[in-house]
């Protein structure tokens, strides 16, 4: 048992010394706070203020940030060698996707073009492309696929039980014929996998996280988890390697959580002197950098030291439709 030792302050000289030390410490805190406030320069400022951990000026940090933004999010997005094939029309046929609900949702937002509408009704042999214009549409398409496609990850996973209808990926799916997406959970055999492909899917699913929660893709309790599971399954079924799938998963996750991954890229550039293109996608998608807990512990505190006024991305998927 710990014991608290009582300290006597009866000696007036000791009291004076303690007060003096307290005063010095207080002034130190005030001065440090003022210096920190003075360092919050504007993004394009030429101030010589150094980024605390990188040793670079604010303007240099801003330039790195801008260059990384172009690298992570090129104007036309990314085209990846994964095809939807007939998966989406099968989802529509089974009622997992209600076309009228889908059209109504996007007509309230930015509208739905003929190309997107065709994805819902016809098989597609085109490579998937993701960019800021279609990232939410792709998220919802893949969400439905990951939710409904039958796979041992779902059949033997932690979501089964009386709470199944209450997860964000099930109860939150309101674009089907049924009121709750739990009705479609692991019900359709759309994507067929060999035993080796299934091993790849399980490995990637267990080792990829998303910055909205602390769960891996193998526990797809939200839309992002279900969508990434659907993407992984498609990619594996079409013969892509484990390494290729991690790379594709990072690209899609980055568009769904642009601020998190942009700041992670800046962290690696300034704190580890590592270019984004040389960082392992598997490492980035792991718990330390892609779970919200890992990201808050490892990335955010360092970015806050570097700059507090970096511009924020105004796009990115929420955990709902």
C-alpha cells in the first residue's frame, strides 16, 4: 500500500523558496504559450518560424502539404485494375440496391449521370476509377456489395447475433428494398473465391483499418469497412496480389478519409523523411496509422506540433449514405 508522507511548511524560508520556484515556473508557461501563439503564421507566410519537429519554415511546410495533396489526390483520381462486372446488377435484382432510392438520394445532391446509372443496371468491364466527384457513389456501391456478398468473414465474424441490425453498416443501409440492411447480410453468392484468394482476402481484411473507428475490415461494422471488404473481395477474385490489393485499398481509403491520410503523408515526410510513394501501404493501413486510436496517438500530436493552421479537406465520406 502506498503511503503519503506529510510535509510540513512551518519553516518560513521554505515557503519563500517554494513561492519563488512557482513564480518562475508560471512565467515559463506564460512565455512558452505566447511563443506558441506567435508561431501560428498564415499558410503561405514567409515567416522564419520553424516547424517544431521538422526544422522547416511554415512556408516550406505549406509547400510540402500542397505537393502531397496533388500526389494523394490527382485531378483525375486513380484508375485501378478492378472491375465491377455483374456484381451491381445482381445487387439491384436482389433488392439490396433500390434504384429509385439511389436516384432520389443523388438527385438531392449532385444528380446522377448516365454512366453511374448504367453501373446499376448493366455489367461493367471498365476499370474502377475513384476521385472526389464519385468517391461517395463508389463508397455506397461497394458498401452494398461488402454487406451482401456471402463470405466466411461475415458468417463467422463478430457481427452475428441479436445486435446485427444495429450496426452502422446494417441499420445504416437504407437504399435497399428492406428497411434494414441486416436482411441482406452475407446472403448473396456474388463473388466466388478460390481457397488461396480467400486467404488473401482474410489477411488484407484483418490488417486494414479505417480512421472512423478502431476496427479492421474483418469487422465491417460501418459503411467504410463493408465497402473496403467488397473492394478486397472483387480484387482478389480478379487475380490481384496481396501487395496490389493493399495499394488499391490505400487509394480508396484516402479518398474516403482525405484529411487523415494527407496529414499522415505529411507526418512521414517531415518526421521520418520518407516520401509517400515509398511508404508501405500495408503499414499505413495497419492499426498504428489507420485506426482512429492509432492515428490520434501517432500522427495527430506530431502534426499539431508542426502546424495548427493547415487547410482542411472539405470532402470525404461519412458513416452514412
